[in-house]
C-alpha cells in the first residue's frame, strides 16, 4: 500500500496541472470578463485541491494541517474575490445584452 502513495500523488499532481492548463486556456480564449472569471475561479479551487491532497498524502501532521488551512482559505476567498471582481466589472461597464433591461428615468411613469 505504501508503494502506491507516491503514484497516487503523481496522478493528482498531473491532474491538477492539466486542470490549471485548461484554466489558462479558458482565461485567454473567453470573450468577456465574466466567462474569464468563471474559468479562473472554478479552476482555482479544482486545480489547487488535488495539489493539496497530494501534499497531504505525505502523512506528516504539519503538512496535513497546512494543506487543510490553505484549502479552507481558498474555498472561502475565491468566491468572494470573484464576486467582487464581477461586481466591479458590471458597475464600470455593464454588458451590452443587459443594458436594454435597465430602466431609465424617462421610462418611469
């Protein structure tokens, strides 16, 4: 069983690298800020999580506790940061397909 742990860690690291590479491609190829933000925020969690699990497979208590704390920090801060960036992008330049639904002052009764 102990011989499989390094192989499992290597598979997790390879999977994380593939996920992060796909995220980079998504950030570069998506057309607007919202889809780029989606690509980067989702893979920030799903790309780093396998790396942290591979770190926890080492079995040392200090590595495990640090990996759990890093994972909790990423799970909490990534959605908050993505929301703040999306809100700032919307307030500075709303998307063109949403502008038609904004009611102006002269449209009100």
